[in-house]
C-alpha cells in the first residue's frame, strides 16, 4: 500500500507565474547564440558539415560522407538540417538556416516537458494532502505550478546549456524523448494524439542515432502501462509495441545500430562519471533524489515511474559509454519532471541555500564577463586583454551596440530578480528555481553578446581555413588523410574545398594537408613539396603542414 502523499500545499503556494515572465525566460535562453556565429567544433561543426554537403548536392542522402567518413549517428537529423538549408538558405546564412529548426526543437522540448508535468501532476496519486477545513491547492493550479517548476528546472540544468544550442543529432533525440514522455503522461486522456506520438517518437528516435534508447524506454513503458489504473493506458500497449517494432525495423534498414560501449571502465572512468553527474545535472539531480526519498512510497505511481524510467536509461547509457555527456542529455526531461515534484516537499533551508548559491555564483560569473568585456573594449583593466591575446593570437576586438544593449538589459533584469527573490519570503512553489534558471539564462546571454566575438574566434575553424586559403584557391581538392570529420567539415564549409580523407588518395588532389601533434615533421612525403606550416591560433596541440604535388 502506498504511503500518504507528502505534498502539503496551500492555495497561496500555487500562485501563477506570469506568462510574460516565463516567455522572457525562454527567449533569453533560446535566442542568444542563434545569430552571428559559426558552427563550433567539434560535434556542432561536424553535423553542420554533413547538412551543408547534403544541401549542396555533394553527398548521397542515404550514405553521406565527409571525405569518405560516414556520420557516427543516423540520418534523420542531418536530413532536417539539409532541408532547412535548401529551403531557407537563399534568404539567410546557411549556418543560421541549419540552426533554426534545432532551436525550434529545443523550444518544443521545453513545451513538452511543461505539458508532461502538467498531466502527471493532475493524477490522483500526485495530488497534495487535503486539509480538514479546506484551503489546499486546487488541482489545476497545483499542476500548473509544478509544470512551471519543471520548465524552470530544465532551463537551470547546466549540462543542457551548450549541448542544447548545437546543431547536433542529440538535440533531436532530446526532443523525441520529451515527446515520448509527454505521450505517456497524456495517455490516460485516451487522446489519439498521445497514441500517434508514441508511434512517431520511437522510430524517429531510432532514426536519430539512438536506437538502443528507443528500445529501452519503449520496453519500460510496456512494463509500466499494463499495471496502470487508467484503462486508456492499458489500451496503449499495442501502440507501444508497434512503435518499438517500427523503431527496430527503421534502425536495421538504415544501419543505425552503433555500439559505443566502454569495454573496460576503470576507477578513473567512474570518478569522471561522478563529476559529470554533479555538474551536468545541477540542480535537477539533487532535487530528483529528494523527490525519490520524499515520495518513496509512490515509485510505482505514474508521476514517478514515467520520468524515472527515462532517467535510468539515459544515466545507464552514459555510464556504459564511459561517461558520455551527450547520452546523459537524454535524461534531462525526466530529471526536470522529478525535480518539479520535489518543490511541494522542499524545506525552507534548502530553498534558501539554492537561492544564495545562485546569487553568489551567477553574480560572480556576470561580473567576470563584464570585466573581460571592459578589458577588451577599453583596455581597463589591461590584464584580461593581455591574457586573451596570448591565448587567441590574431583576435581583433569588435563592438556591437545591439549586443551591449541586450547585455545591459539582461544584467538589470537579473539584479531586479535577485532583489525580488531575496527581499522577503515568497509562497509560490516555483520560487526556488527562479534564480537558478535566470542565472543560467543570464550567463548564456552575456557570453553570446559581450564575449561572442572572442568565443566564436576560439571555437571556429575559420581562422585555420583562412590561413590555408592564402595558398590554396577555393574549389581545389585537398588530400587530408587522418584528419577528423570536424577538420574536413571546416575545409568544405569555410573553404569550399573538396576533401579526401582516405589513407590512400582516391581523388586527383593537388594539395596534401597533414596534422601532427609535434611542431615539426620528420620528412617531406615523396612526390610532394612543402608550402607552409600552419596551426589554429588557439590550439597549441595541432600542427598542420600543407604540401603541393611536385610537378
């Protein structure tokens, strides 16, 4: 028998978070970094290289390759980016065109997490304890408040910050896991949209490079659904089986099965995985652990078992892959939902600790960013600029009035939020996650405005390709054996070169590019003449030597 619900929630605690404030939170998180930057190495640029090549007609749509290297993940995300480049590329920068649908996928993920939490919070087992004389929170207000908390918890998750703004298959996988979670949460309503979402989400997840994840979360749902007290959930089992079968067939037909397991995880691997969990999932993991403890008699109930299933699968996949942050990304929707159910039971001391940690950490981060910006623009103080010039030689500072305006507005909004939150005790349940979510959004906003030029210079391969362009005209073929897909993508995208990464040349290339980890090369390859020795300005471990075919 389940224990009584631990949630004791008065009506005043479900005060509505203003929708305009919630939308501003989302906009401050989604929009910075969307415009005015190159695709960044490694995974971001690699994925964009395949998308750009498909859109340009340089690759086979069923077997794309960069210089002969196939993608490590499945086809669907690359197709999505390529279609967007084809349709929107004539009117905007191709990199922006490829990035736009993935930004919409991140926005969709936020919305699906909100609605999944809302449906789960409406279930009888998740309702707060009724009061003897009334005054407990109404079901709709309670569900809405927890859904707001889940969205804020998602925005506050540190690991989502960078990976969520890339143009990579993992972002599509994240949105599909959120879609599947929403389908299970909305299943008791018996809506056809939930059943269709199951049939779509599992095969699409398999086609997005995560067939094992698709199979595992599907099987967990099959185990959970027959024991539900809701007839509509029991009737969803055939749809789940159909989704699993379609996912297996799709992954097999497209050769999407990729096993990236760490066969010999050692002590160092597990220690690194523990560190990854601590920073990547902050603050959702500790809140989720608290949820599992306070709701320990309710683990079989839908509001706990559904998000817990995806968390366990994502965490296990990350551990099996030697501590992969990209696999752990798929646990974010479940962690955010579990974190939301900690809010009705969170003690005042824990809430205050989260607030003051957020105030200290993110205020200090914002101050550091402003000091660096002041040094770049005004040489005041001079030390940060001197340090940047050593780390990024060749970087030329630039000024953008629009970036400055947005940064000032974001900083003022943060100061107002800090004053609002710390001035007196607030009753709404979502209060504990306002500062963590807004602090993460502020950090991203300031980085993508004030520091965008230097970050883009450091993370892009364009400076290296521009160095090569002084010696190799656009449109030429470069033989680049041993180079990574990231380097090959940079050569094709930024230089317009044809590339061949085969150990032995398969194309008639007149130029050879060799990368070493040492500053000097022992001997010039036979039949080639050395032209130049190059390196990325911000990378001290990669040295490139450019050769031309001997006449």
